[in-house]
C-alpha cells in the first residue's frame, strides 16, 4: 500500500466559500427507537451524541477536516465496516439505520450490515488504530454502500441519507491515515459520482420536506470531494501524464459555474484554469464545459441546448440539468417580450426552439405565467407581449431534453 505524508486534500475545501453546514436532516437517527431508560444507556447516549451529534442547522456544523499539521501517522487495523465498540454501543442505543438492522430488529446488527458513522468532532491523537479502517476495508465498504443505490425497498432520499453519512466517514478515515495512491483517487471519483447522481435523483424529491437543505448539503459535499480529488490528482501526477477520468472530473468544476445565480467557487475560474495542465484544457470534456459556459453567458440559448444534447456525458448532464429550464425560461422571456403582439408564436416552433415536447411547452408556459391559445384548426400559439411573465419560484418539473432521452 502506497502511504505518504502529505497535506490533506480535504483540508483545502475552504477554497469553496460556502457556509459551514450540517449533514442531512434525514439522518439514520430518524429510524431509531428510544433507548432503554437505564443509567448505562443514558451515559452511552450522551457519549454518542457528543461524538456524532444530532442533526443541526447548516451554520452549526463543526468542520470534519483535520489540521494537517496535527495529523499523526495512523494505520488503521479495524477489519470490519464498523468498529466493534461502535457497533455494540449503537445496538444498546437502538441507533441503527434501516439498512443495518438484522432481520429488521432495531437493536440488533452484524459486521456485514453495520457501517461506521461520520463523527464531526474527532481527534486523530485520541483515535485508536482498532477504530480506523485500513484501505482494503474502506474499498469494500464503499462498494457495499454504492450497491445500495440500486435498492428499491426504500425511497431514494432514505438511501441517499445513509450513503451520504457513511461516505463522509470513509473520507474521514482516509484523511486520518494520509493515504495517497491510485486506489484513493478511484474511491474519490466514485464518491463524486454518488453526489452527482444524487443531485439528479433528489430533484424528483423536490416536493418532500427539507428538500432544499438536503440538496444544499449534497452539493456542498460534492464540492468538497472535488477539491480533495483535484489535490490527489496533483499529488500523484507523474511528468505530463494525466488520469483517464481527470478531464471529465475537472470539467465538473467549470459546469458548476453555470446559472445566473451561481456562487463564487473559491478563486476565480480564470485563475483556476491557469493551474490546470494543458493536456486537460485541450481535452474534449473541458472544451465542452468551457464552450457551454460561454454560450450561457452570451445568451446563445439555442446552441446551449443543442450542444448539451449532442456532447454531454451523463454525469455532465446531471450537473447541467437544473440550468436547462433556466435557459428555457430566459428563451421564453425573449420570445414573449420581443415578439409582435399581432403575430402569436406557434407552439410547434417553440417546441423546436426549447427542445421539448409540445405538451411540455404548454405546461412550461403556464408555469411561467403565460397563456396559450388554439385556433380553429387546432394549432396552438403563444400570445406575445404578455405582462404576467415570471420565473417560477417552485422547482420546475423534469422536462426531457429532446435528443437526450437516453439519460
């Protein structure tokens, strides 16, 4: 196993200037029952609460990353996905997520089901090697967690909450051991994929309570994972070579700058691009991302949609997806305010312009406060110069992008 002392890439996550936030409010604790009223269980509950904490508001979360100057050379020896001590304690407290319960028993689990929880307040110098999982165990744990994403027994937001917390714990164990090698890079790439796929799937849960906070926290951890991954790429780079997936994963940073209300992601994009190897800048993935950002900022919305439909990978599309309807709304605004009042705009033409089905165009127009009409031949039109156009405050439905239905 390749182990080297280095500056922890996760510690540079402050490059994204977003407020500190808590882990998802859909914590596994919501599936727990009250512990027995004994002195031991109350003491255990107090200890577990002080370590792992109850869900807090975003601004109250304590930062999980360690000060790299205080990191010790720790080598984990825990052979299980969850240390024995934590597993026994959580059994006593009935603090088991639905995925960890043996035969559905909220007070019983097994080494093949229990997964170590993320703890906000943790000090490496007080950590026992037996409580930290070595790289092979962390790899097995990650594979186990990612396989849960295909589970259909529970709503996706429940699965996401469990995997969200346990992957943070994996990153924490990697950080404490200062493991820097190709296996770690692969693991971070998989965790980035998890957050991007969640970014897509959580949009279908937009009507659920706490959707905004869950979506925000997922995006925050995506950015942290990317920062750590980029540092790992740099740390392990040999001469002018690049990693196979590096161009696509670098392009995600550029695509996260889309949107009229996008927040600054640390240093300016131009400065960030100046530090990216030329081989990556010339890659098709990075050229696509930069061209798409330029089209958005220029207001060339038709080419933005066409370029997305023909060139985006599925992970790139999942990042772009929330901005597709924003681009459509901006296009619809231009059509409404710039068209001639006496010449209604055909819905069939608008369907091609917005790259969406005609029925979806009607629904989209109504969501933006615009009315459509039908002539005696059954042709549908959008009357222009309507004064009640507005950008919907609610999350748009997921309208498909014509030409990209396979995603």
